C-alpha cells in the first residue's frame, strides 16, 4: 500500500485542526501513534521447518478509552499500513461516539498458503507475542482482512491459557459459542447499508431506482450486497481478488456466496478457494472495469487505494460507499470532489463492525447475551445518529461528508484531550498561582 489515502495526510488533518481551532497539544498528540510494537512470530510448519513471520500492533490513541482495532493477515501488511489503519480506527470510534481509542494489528503473511494447523499456530503465536499489550481495559483486537471468527476463537483461547482464566472481552468477533455476539458477522455490511439508506432517503430516491456495483465480495462486501439485495437495490456487479462479474438484470448475492464457499466447506479449509467468476450465468468482466461501470452506487469493499489519480477520472458512479478502509487516495478524493462525485466516507460507513464489537465487549463484561434484534437495533441507532450528524454538518458548513465526519471525530478527541489539560489550562493555573488574571477557564 504505497499511496496514502486522503484521510491520513497531514495536509487534510491540518485543515480539520484549523477549522476546529484545536490546541497545539492536540495536534502534537495526534501526529504519531502512542505505541508501536513489532514482533517476530516463530511458527513450526507442517514439514517441521521453522518460519518466522513479522507482525505489528499499533495503539494510536487511547484518550477516549481502551484502544480497539482488527488484526489483518496479508502479504502486503507493513508497519506503515498498520499505523494508518490504527489512526483511522481512532477517528472512526470517535465519529460514532464509542468509548474506545484506535489500534490495529497485522501479520505479513499470505494466509492462503498455510494449512489450517499452521494458521492456528500463527494466530496463537501472534497473541503470545502481544499478550502484555492487550486486555479488556487496554487494547481489544478483532477480525480484519483474512481473519475471521475462527481465528478470533483461537486468539482468545490463547490469551485465556496464558492468563489461566477466561477473559472473553479481550477479543471481539469471536464465534457465538465462545462469547461472540449475535449479529456481529453481518454488522459492517448492515451498518454500511444503513448509512446508504439514510443518504438516499435524503435524496428522495428509493432502493429500486438504484443500480449498485460492489468491489470486494468478502465478509463486509457480501453481507452488504445480501442485505442491499433484500432491501430492493439491484446489484449489477461483484468482484473479488480473482475477477469480476456483471449482469444488468441483477445478481442474487446469497447463492453466489454459497457457491463460492462450497469447495471450502467440502475441503474443510478456512479460506475460500473459489471466486465469483465461477458463476456461469453472469458476464465476466475485468476487475478494473467494475469500478468504471455506469452505475448509481459504487461500493468499495476490498482494500486501500482502489481509486487513485489514474482511474478517478473514469469513475461514472455519482455516489461511492467506502466500506473498505482508505479505498480512495488523497489525489483521487480531490478529483472526485471536483467532479461532483459524493463519497460516503469509510470512518462512518464501515463503523458497524466496531459498533457490534463494542456490544460484544459489553455483553462479555456483564456476562449476559442479547438477542440479534437487540444488537441490530442498537447498531442501527448508533450509526444512524452519527450519519445524520455528519450529513447535517456537511450541509451546514458546506464541506464534504469526509470533512464533516472528521470534524465530528477529531472534535470529540480534541475535547477529551483538552479535558486532560492543555498548554492554556496549565498556563492559566500558573498565572493564578502567580496572582495573574485567573479566569478559571479550562478551554482551548
Ligand atoms: P475479506 O478478506 O473478507 O474480503 C476482502 C475481499 O476483497 C475478498 O473477497 C477479496 O477477494 C477481495 N479483493 C481483494 N483484492 C481485490 C481486488 N483487487 N479487486 C476486487 N476484490 C478484491 O475482508 P473484509 O473483512 O470483508 O474487509 C474488507 C475491507 O473492509 C477492508 O478494507 C477492511 O479493513 C474493511 N472493514 C472490514 C470490517 C469487517 O468487519 N469485516 C470492518 C471495518 C472495515
């Protein structure tokens, strides 16, 4: 991930800081991660050889609560990428007003090249390596790209074995039988659909009028597509890492997902070996062509930098829904804005996952479990409230939805940091001690 997305650039953040007139303390504290750990994870492979994998855990900021963020297994994971992702988690948790800071983890590995047992050893080894850094009141990992409930189950079991006690709230996204929450698996897709619904209602559009293309038919993209199809949207294209399919009459995501996973279930594999391209009834197109289709909504649910300055000018969709983290680069974001393309930003759109994770964490801590409807209702309420606040702010201040979301999130973090004390606060106290003008104000 060489390019940096708009929402991570210092220039973009400086504009947010300036608009909010935040204290210099806040600028300095948000300029770098609070803690960055690089770990080497030795794993005994099935053939007896030892392989050492590199991993990271970055805790960006914990002013508003324990840090929270997923763990990614991918060959392109790097310290830089994990740091960006941890920063976005910090903003996201604040945008939806969760009592969490932001973190992220990652291991540089192609997990599809590992056997199930090797993957289990790697997952457990990662937790042994970062055990001292995590905990329900410290830092709480969760799934991300190429990690899922099975992996979270192994990780929380490893933590429990080291601790010699059950600590389910240390990791979220666990299987239901191991303290997971009803509604967690589909939560990111559900939250994204909720944001899209609220936006399109504002534009007086009904789902039946909208044709949707989805890049990234993984956990988040699939559940979004399934729920959107059920809500009446026409899903005309889907893609994954192996290819893309297109059908103007509409695709039904559920049978395509089942078909894609049939081989995996038969072979007992953790990852799916098949692709959407196996669908014989749909036209096969290039992955890049999906991004450039003439559709009403383009959903980005794969990885970072899907739209950059090279392809931004060819995007025909008037509306982009960012389910992936950082799928639009800084340059592309500006080009899209200039072209009048509306971008519903990642830090709002994909917050459904962390909202459900928070609900899982709460259930683990109180030792009681809620029905799926309760979890879904709470998720819809929280993301809906955050979305409406962003829409209102964007309209009132005549800024992009991304800027509005950052103003919401950074504003909350800055307020918390100021309540811990800033230069102005301490200078005023010093002045008071010296008999200077004591206003008693604590603001910046
Ligand atoms: P996943 O691994 O389940 O799915 C990713 C999908 O993207 C896979 O189907 C993969 O084949 C596809 N893909 C990869 N490269 C592609 C390409 N070039 N073109 C088209 N498809 C491609 O991961 P996920 O959990 O669904 O996460 C997807 C994105 O959503 C990531 O950016 C992740 O950080 C973000 N996200 C996920 C969650 C969650 O709860 N799962 C929450 C918040 C954000």
